[in-house]
């Protein structure tokens, strides 16, 4: 049984549409992964199906009620357990969460199932986070109007690491961030495009030279573009010598 990801959101169709496309859609159709998006609004108990209200203490924006989110999570937990799995690892997407990285993607890829909860508007009643969250994740230091894009970022980056999703395991092992460095530049046909040529070494067929060139490009790019990552990489290298 491949990994299962559930998303609780006010925009389940938009999220499911994304997950059903391209590489992830194909992997799901072949049974390597499973994705399910759920409408939080279906769990409201008021006639207007309202999901949010004014914040206690005042301030701008609206805050999502705890109750519909809690009942939606309970129902998803039930469905996941009914399918023969253990309770999912529950993650709330919030700008106030811990910042996400490829390290987290690798860690989360080890779970049998994840439940990603998306807030919308200004926030979510803290009590439902306290009651249900195993962790809170932010995808970066900026604010989105909702957690949906963040949940899709986490789902995508975790699911692509599952066996059967990418054509080759090497597909991700040479990419940016896998080893803490940025990826080297890539080229495909034609050899000359609008006067720009492909670096000669890549056409040489000399495997060792190609490897060496790519490693140098990776290091140089990281040094210039991401001095923070470069410093970490240097520390790590020193430790292994
Ligand atoms: N919701 C709003 N902003 C967010 C962010 N940066 N990461 C995760 N969820 C969010």
C-alpha cells in the first residue's frame, strides 16, 4: 500500500485537481500513492455553513472555527483507519509554523499517511491546533491567503519521493537541495540555440569530466546564490575529513 495524503480545506476540488495532474496523477492512477481532499465546510453545524467568525480581542480578519475542522479531522482519521492504516500524522499549514525544507520532506516521506489541514482568512482557532496538530509547518517567510498552496507544496515534495512516482531514484538524488547543494545547470537539444552553445564538456562523452564539471558548477552556484547553504556544506565536509 503506497503512501496516503489527505487534505482538509475549503477548496478540495482545486487541491484534488492539482494532485490528479501529471506525475502525481499518474502515480495515483497506478496505485503508488493515494490522495484525498475533504471539504471542511461540510462539517459546519450552523445553517449558513459559516466556517469563520470575528477574533476575540478584536483585530482585523476572520478566524476559522475549531468545530468544523475538528469534526473533519475526526472523520478523516476514521476513514484512514477503516482503510487498514494507522492514524495519520497531522500537520497544520500556518505562516507561524516551522519553516519547511527538503529535510522535512524526507522525514515526512517515512509516514504511512499524512493529514494536511489548511486554514484560510487570518487564522485558525488555536484550540483545534492544540488538540490535533502533531506539527505546524510554514513553507516560507511570507504570508499566503490560505494554506492550500502550502499543503500542495508539502504533498508534492513528499509524494515525489515515494517509490514508483519518479522514473528513476536518481531523478531526485541529483537535484537541488538533496545533498544540501543547488543543482548544476542542465541542457538539452539543440546544441546551439539562438547563438548560445552547450558547454563542450557535456558533449565530450567523458563521464568523469562531466561529473567533475557538474560538481564544480553545483558548488559555485551554491557559494554565490546561497552562502547560507554553502557555509553548512563546508562545515559538513570539514567534519568528514
Ligand atoms: N498559510 C499562510 N501563509 C502560509 C505559509 N507561509 N506557510 C504555510 N501556510 C500558510
